[in-house]
C-alpha cells in the first residue's frame, strides 16, 4: 500500500489528530542516503513527523525541520509541504549501534541529547516563522512534542516509529500527532493521557501493520474519532538542472571562469536526493553572462 496520512478530529473538535504510514517514503530516503540502521531510524522519524506537520499547512506553504544534536549523525534536515511531499537528509548516514536497553535502535545515541530542534515555516510572507527549542531526549518524537508545547504553545503527543530490516532496508514506518485544541476540557485531556499510557508503542502498531485510521482509533477511540480526509505522502525532491544552473550563474563570471580553467567542468550533487548534475566547459561558458 502506498504511503498516506489522515487528518481527523476527536471528542467533538476538542482534539486535532494526524496519523501516517510512511514506509515507502522513508525507504526512498534511506536508499538515496545509503543510511545505516540507526541513522535511518533517526532520519525516518524526522521525515514522518515533518510530513504530518506539512499537512498542517495550506496552499504553497512549506517548512524545514532541523535537528542539530551532538551525536555522530550530525544535522538532520527535512523539508515538507502541504501536498504530502517530503524530503530529508542527514550529515553522516553511516551510523549504527547495538540495540539499546529497551531492545530498540539507539536513536538518542545517534542524534545526541544536547543540541537544538528548529522549525522554519515559509508561509508566503516577507518574514519566515522560526521556532527553536533544545533537544530533550534525542529520540525525535519527544523532541517534537516539546517543540509544540513550548514554541507553538499547543499541548501535543507525537509518536514516530521506524523498523529496519537486517539488510538496512525499511520494514515499516509511521506515526501520529495528537493536539489539544483551545477549550478542550479536563476530562478529554485525562482520557487521552490515560490512553497514551495504555496503547502499544507506535513501533509495535507499525510492525503489526496498523493503518493510520487504526492508529487514531486506538489513540482516540472509534466512538470519538471523526476522519476528515486523507492524502498521499511521498519522497519528492525539488532539485533540477535548471535550479543548479541558476545557482552556478549566481557565482559570477569570474568564479565560473576559474571552474572552467582549473576544473574543466563542475559537478553539483543534491544533499537530499544525491542526484548529480554535471557541467562541462561548454555548459559553464553558456552560464557566463559574457562568455569569452
């Protein structure tokens, strides 16, 4: 089944909820990054949550999530928009460890427990919205939960799980975001808090093949859940040869001439998808405003 997410409300609009199946999306990112198991889990959790945050946007709005911890994977960056497109990369994809004390991939060790999580939203205005919080655990889901509560003042529960096969490919990935809306009563809050402690871990639900709808039903309860809509989710990069040409042109004629004389060409590789764009001397001369 192709990846998709669902948007829903619960308890007569007191709760806003999202859930996602992201296995193929995370696998595509893993393949392009050639990431190892623990690094893939860190990247996959970030992609999964970012895709759901993208679904909170409208129109042409987009966001960038960046985790900069003191762990060996280095920076993790994910872009998402309102159309279900998401892409991401991490600085050091070849990171893997033995399982932690809970028998799970040691994402916190890979990410680090000291650093920042920042979200930049491009809402089509002159200035972008930027929120930043310290990393609280390095487990990614808990860090995004802390971000929502402290940067956006929205009490939230965030969960993301990524399971990796022995050959490093992605077995399953998915997640959820549950948010309390203004005016939510104490009874609803208490009910959700209790249910969050009772349900299976998100990684278990993902392994069992639970759909996004079933994940939300387990969290909110079928009787209090109203599914609003669903949308496909996919790894999609915005890079293109034309964009790279614009970037090279912006370097100026002098720098382009240096590339022609010293390197006899140029290669640009996209961080997100690892697509390589090659330019020979003729190509570079055509990008100069006054080619000699």
